[in-house]
């Protein structure tokens, strides 16, 4: 008797960063890959922003002021904290 192979779909995380009238979008199979897929570095961050993360039907929005948003994209250590927060909120 042959076994049926079941495929487990990985959740897809969508992230949108809105700042300065521009919108950056990325997707990934984890929060970290989705955020690293954004084409933004700390030199492009000029104003406060809004980060929208979604996984399936769950959404999470966070408004971040300029100094903190710039620090997130300048420091990998702070970015890990942001990733952890989004993973907990979307779990």
C-alpha cells in the first residue's frame, strides 16, 4: 500500500513599509526573511513610518517614529527585537 504524501504549506508573511509617501513591500516564509526582503537601509529612512505585517487573515500595524525606525534598519540587534514582536503578535 502506497503512502500518500501530504504537503504542509508554510505560512506566507507579507510586510509593507509606508514612509515619506513611498511604499515598500516584501514577502517571505518567516518574519525575518520578509523584513530583510525590504529594499531599505537606514539612509533611506527620512520620516516616521508605518509597518504592516500580515500572515493569512491576521494583520498587525505598528507606527514607528523616525529615530526608532532608523535604528531598526541600522542595527541587526534591534531588528531581531522587532522580528520577535511581530512573531508573537501574529502567532
